[in-house]
């Protein structure tokens, strides 16, 4: 009986589709892992390929360090993490370094032999609205952050003096006479050199093609203070950390708050104090803090730019919600928020749609749906009866009609998502959905169908997306319905409020001012849901076996 039950369950399971990474992703992944210390550099006299076992182990170490699921595969979440803005320096100081160290912070093995360090800014950012005085003050605060915890003192010196500074700060582009060329806006943000006797020791370089900001209210640009604190940690001898709240994590985490009040995490303090000891506990030895001028006023906006105030993310009712390369995007009007794989918002303030998606026509004010296409990773944005295709943030070609995806001419969509169970794309409008085969580049026949396939889903959802763990989420208003991986039945506790789970918002309190979740949910219709799943996976359905399953389970339980 047990064997029969196992055979029956195996028949009912759709075949797993092995989603092998593209050759380009493998090449980029190996290059990334080598650049940041997870794989040894190739021997100059050999052309040996990386061992599959070593590659898998290196990916797992990288995933553990980044705080993402340890699959050992170059899956979408891992590739998205590799594409995040970050520091140029390696995460692992020697390939075995991450395994050897007992603490989550890493030490470079070098430190300054003196207690007072000098610094000077060689050049200032050219693409930033920050004044030179603001940049100097931010550098002062970033260094003071480390001095408070260690008793180190930092002294700014002028360009005309005889003293060669210990820490020389430079804003540079592309190749700039060291081993870490910059790559333009996005990728690597900055790097610093560990303490030592070399002339470049302690020097700190920032990519001048980044849009450096301070106190930005809309999540745009890169916060100079946060990156400077990170890089000065390297200049003092600290490596990267895997601690979730460490400023020494290799990936950019967004602004860290008021520079005059910011304090290091416990992990960062322990790493610093292992090198330099604890700071004296007298108020006279605490470094002084310069007064910090308010951030500069933003440049004047074009006439067609959205005006303030910006929408409140805690209200819900988003136009579109999409998982794009591991991050969740929440679109509302000409704005959007981004939720990192770690569950942290990039910023509580939204970013402007047209500043991020380069080439999106200015007349597009609302994104109704979005998704990342399987298998080439292109990003599709939908508005009205059209959609646009992007490679990363760059538009590819002109607008395309939704009719290309199998919808009637002039039709629009409410939601689009790719279901990992079968790799197909689902396009939802009201109570109907169409299905498109991206691998074959053609719509599937026999559509539209009724949305009752998804038992318990809300009527006319605002959007649908699939999480990094494979669960499917329906959104409507300020609530969500969760469908476990591979299931077409909502969890019994659905719906739940979106705010606390997704958007760092407080749980809604009961009252007349807060809308309740919709009561009407879809019940199974005339479609056979298991049949739909099996057909989607390219298998014959086995409807006659389904009624036998409860009897078989009962029989096994009674034995």
C-alpha cells in the first residue's frame, strides 16, 4: 500500500524543470566569485576550468555571506545579489579566510602603528549636488564614527603642507592607476586600501560616476556618508562582514541615518577594537563633531515631473507589484519602492519611475504590471494595451502591443507573473487569464480561462507575483493572499495585511477608517485545477486517480 501511495503521489507531481543557468550567467558568476575572493585566480600558465564541486562550494559560501538561501546554484536570487551595488574589495581575504575566522567580521592582518591619522580630499565629485564643504564634513563624520569607538584621532591637512596624508580621498572614474577600475553608475561604488607602508595604503577611492547624495528624501542616488563609513573601515584594517547589521557588509544597504548620531554595530566595534583597543571613557577624549549643514536643495524638476507630496506606501492599492531579479518592486503612479531580498526597503521614500527606467516614454504615468521574463531575464513593463522590454534599466526598442502575447487587440492587463511550476507566464485581466510560453515565444491555445484555478484568490487582483522561495502572492488593496509553492489553494489564514510583512508599516488597527479585506474569494469553478497544472507542465492529467487518494491515505493510516 505504501508503495502504491508513493507511486500515486509521484504520478501527481509535475516534473521538475531544471532551469540551468545560461552560459553567460555562469561566466559572469565565475568572474564575480573570483574577483571577490571566493574562487582562486586561474594559474597564468593553465587554462583549467573550475571544478563543479569547487564552484558549488564557492557559491554556497557566497550565499551564506550574503544571507540568501544556500542552494549552491547560480539561481535568480544569487545572480540578483551579484548585480547589487557594492564595494570593490574582496569579501574573503584569501580563499580559506572565511572558513578560518571565528567572528563574523574579518581583519586584514594590518593596522596603523600610530593613534593620529591625517587625511585630505584630493578631488571632489563632479556629478553631485553636494558642495565641497558638505563632502568634507561627511568625510569628517565618517572617520569620527570609527574614532569614537577606538580613541583614534583624525586630522585633516591642507594640500600645500609638507605632510603626506595617511588617507587620501579621491573621486575617480574607470581606470585610475590602481587594480580596481570603476565600472560606471551601479556596480562597484568605492574601495579603500588596508593600512601599511605603501604609498597607497589607507587611500580611499569613490566612483565619480555615481550620483552621490546626502539626506535624499526619495531614495535616489547613493548615500555618501554610508559608503564612506564602510570604506574607512577598510582603511583602518577591517575586511567585509556577514553580520546583518554591520556597516562592513559588502553590499550597499542604503542610508544609515543622521551622521551626527550614527554609531557602529556591535560586530563592527568588536572588529575595530581587536585591532586598536577600546576608546578611553572620558568625555575629553571623544572626537569633536563638526556641525553638518542641511543637504542641498534638489535641482528644479521638469514641468512634467510628479509633484510632492509623494504617495504613502502604507496605504497599499499599488498599480503593480513584481519580483524582478530577487527584489520586489511596488509601483504606484510615477513612483516605486524596492524591497531587497533581505526584506529591507532600499528607502522608505519612493524613487521616480522615469529616473530609473531609462527610455520609458514620459507620457507613461502608470505601470499596471511588470515581470522578469524567463529565460533571458529581460524586464517587461505594462501600461495600457502596450508593454516595453528592458535589459537591466535600458529600454530595448519601441512599445509593443499586448496582442503579441495572445491578448485581444486593445486589451489591458491587471497582473503578469511567471509561475515556476511550469515556467509559463500568466496574464490576468479581471476574472480571466491568458498563458504565454516564453521559451517557445508563443501564446498557449485555449485561453482565456477563468481565474477560479486559484482557489481562495481575490476577485480582480491588483497584481500577482512569485517570491524568491517559490510562493505565489495575490495582492488587492492593502492585503495579500499566499499560495505555498506549487499550490493553487490559498493558505487558511489569508488574507493578511501587506504593510507589516512587506513595507515596514505598522499593522492596521480595527476601525471605520481602515478598509477590511475583500470577503468574496474565488471558489473552484468548472476547471479541474489538477488537470490545469498537469497540462501546464506538459503531462497527461490523471483525474481518475484523484478520488482514490483520500481512501489510500486512510488505508495507510489505519494500518
